[in-house]
């Protein structure tokens, strides 16, 4: 029991930064009238201690609950347990692992990936899995602390480490740069080693899975890891991977055919642009409102004017929005240009309806193929 409590405290410290502000804000709001308006500094100081105590109790309770759930949930059925942070690797793992794995995605379907924070239950799921797949980069900086706190060895795949060529998150003409960040407009950069990549994650586009070639590489790494962990199922995983690889290559060839036969090579997004690896793979040019990981949701007047002028001048028939976006900027541009709005899929996450229907990465790339037929012809 003592070891369990020590383990709980250790993990509570790791995730403190994710929960303290939320809990403190909630408690402060609940008691503000009774405490702040009717007491002096001394009582407020005591109240601060109470807040800290309440926070510890809340986190501890969550962890104790998480431990009991995780230990009883999904008793050992001989299947490897895989946890992923994002939707794309979730789908890769399901296709490669088949019925020999149980796969869990930490994001809830429809949840915004850039604002995700792990819950205590998420951390327990990582600790109790056999294989953890995450992307890396600034948006998942929390992962390293979690992995360093684990009490058991698990297999880990970091997708960005599988990619030889990464692209800088560029700010192209007309794009509204994120406040506090300046990115150079440069071509692909070869990483000398993984250490350099660790030091400059915030400068690089993290959406590596949007390249279908990269999706193949990630799927291959999943296959190898599963087979190494469970050698008796090597042929099964290899067969699944080869079949999935062939499907990925087929959809890539079909998209390439659409792009090669189009009458234009430029697409316009009234949204963030997490598709750098996708457009590089197919030789497309683009204009967009924001970089891929921008926190902005409202474009300034000059950005909107630039995109409207671009659509009008080049007679571009489609303005894209990203999946799970409200599409307001795209609708504004389309309303001024008589263009059509449609969705482009980056596969960070998936809608609840698509998740329930079993929609996969390849299905979403097929939707991109159809959307490009409208946008490039």
C-alpha cells in the first residue's frame, strides 16, 4: 500500500501543472464571495493552504480511482495493449495489429488535439500498455515526463524520430504569423541526428503522418515492434502490414493522378495549415490563414483580403477548411468569391460519428482525393 501511495504522489507531481490551475480556479470561484469579500489577508493565506490541500486530495483521489480501474480493466487476454495520442497512429495500429491487439486513443473523438491535456486515467493507461505511440514535438512535450515516471518498461514509438526529412513550419505569403513566433521560409531540412530534432521541435512542422509515405514508415515500425514483442505472431503482423501498405500506396497513386491531371496546383485554406507533408508529397502549392499549430482562430483583415484576392485572381473553385473546424474563415472567403467550401482531412482526430462508423485513415485520404478533384479542375 505504501508503494502504491508513493507511486501515486510521484505521478501527481508530474501532472501537477496540468491540473492545479484548473482546480484552484474552480475552488476560488466557488468560494470567492464568502472568503475574499469578508476576510483579511491572514484568513486568505489560510484559505490558500486549504486550496493546496484540496488540490492534493483531488489529484490523489483521481489516481486511486485510476489505479483501480486500470488494474481491473481489460484483464490479460493475450492481446498486446497499444495506446496512441492521435488518431492516425491509432488507425495504423488497428490495421497492423488486427485482432491480436487492443488499441486505445487518448484523444476523445472530436476533441481538439492542440489543447489536449492528459488525465490521470490517460497516464495510467500509458503505464499499463505494451506499446505507446506518440508524435513528439512541442504539442506533446508532456510525454517525456510521463515516460520517465513509469515503473515498468514499455515499447515506445515516437513518430517524428522515424522521419528522415522534416519541414520547417513556414509562414507563406499572406499567412498570419502566430504571435511570438517567427519562422523562416525554407525548404526541407535533413536532421543530422535526433538530438538536433529534440532541440528544435518548436521550429518544425509536426504533422508528419499527413504524408502517405510517412504513414507507411510508421506502420512498418508498428509491425516490427509488435512482432518483436510477440514473435509467434510475426507472420500475422507482417501479412497485415503488407496488405495495409499496398492500400496506402494505392491511395497515394490515385491522389497523385488527380494532382498530375489537374489544371492548377494551388489550394487555399481559410484555416490552420497542418498539411505541409501532404502538399510536399504531391507537389502542391498552398495559401492559408495560419500555420499548422497556430493558436489563432480569427484572421486579420489583411490575411482575409489576400486569400480573397488569391481565389478571385486564380479563379480557384474551392476554399478548404480543416476537419473539426467551424470553417468561419473559409465561409467568409467563399462568400466573397462564389467559391465552394469543403473539408480537408489531416487526421489528428476524427469526429464522433466517423469514429463510431469505423472510418479509417485511408477513408479520409479518399475524401481528400475527391476534394482535390473539385479544387484542382
